[in-house]
C-alpha cells in the first residue's frame, strides 16, 4: 500500500498527460469511452459505429480543458426493434440531422456538452435503466411486425414498464442485479433506485427526476 501511495502522483501526472496528448494529436477525437477496454480517444463517427450494439456505454467529451460526461443519444446511436437488433428492411436508412442543443432555462443532465446533437429521423426517445444508470436512447420501430412492440423489446432483453404506451424500459441485467442485491445485500428497490440516480449523475442525483423512470 505504501508503494502505491508513493507512486500515486506519478500515475496521476501520466493520466493527465495522456489525456491531453490524445487531444493534441487528434483534434477530431474528442470522445473517450471509460466503459471500453483501453479507453481510446474516438471521433463521433467512430464512436457511433462502434456502439451500435453497446448503447448503454457512458462516454465523455473533451471540452478543451477537461472531460465532461456525455451520452450516446447525443451522437444519434439507435436501438432497432425486431430482427435481433438489426435495421428493419422496410425502413429507409437512418438520416442524422445535426442540431444545436436547445437553450433551456432548466439544467438537464442529458445536455450535450459540445452544444451539438445528432438527431436520427423517424425515431423516438425512450428511457432505459441499466446497471450503470438511466439512459436516454433513440429507438426505431420495426415495420414488419406491427402490434408486437412489447415482444420486440423482450427479444432485446428489455422489459417494458408498461404495455400500453412504452416509454420506459429496464434491462434484464438490471432486474437480475436487483434480485441479487435484495437477496444477498437486503437492499430495497428504493435504495437501488437511489443508486441508479447517483450513477446517472453523481454530483446532482436529484436532477434525475423520479418521473423519468417509473421504477417504483
């Protein structure tokens, strides 16, 4: 432990230097993904393509002085229903529209730190709770199986909070962890919900409104 404490300043300087060098060498690579092995610097296009099957990874945007939390929804990452996550053949290719992040009076934890957001056309924005927090995710319906929306979600291991107007979902991994936390740690659903809020926004968990996800 003593050796680790003595070398902590060295590793801190090395980490800061590596982050700044990534930005200096590749100005377009302004994103990094702590959830990915290696935590490489990526441009928006590479990050979007590399996470079409990992929509719940957390990303960070380099502001020029520090990294700030961002969301894959701001890059236009989409979950496709039906066809095991592949795009529906009856749907047209996704068109991304770059938009300035709207200036609102109230602070939003899902704001884009870059001030820009790529919005996919013909998609709806939903709430999905996962082990690492509550995500806003773009969802595109399948036109082949109209009326079977809930089963298309279950196929992707997503459990709907409602079967009438599906706006909120939970991953199967989260539900399994909830059962294990209750069995082994005696944690209630309320405490799990508080943990998810803290993971979503560590400094301002109260900014994650309870109305966003009907977990209770």
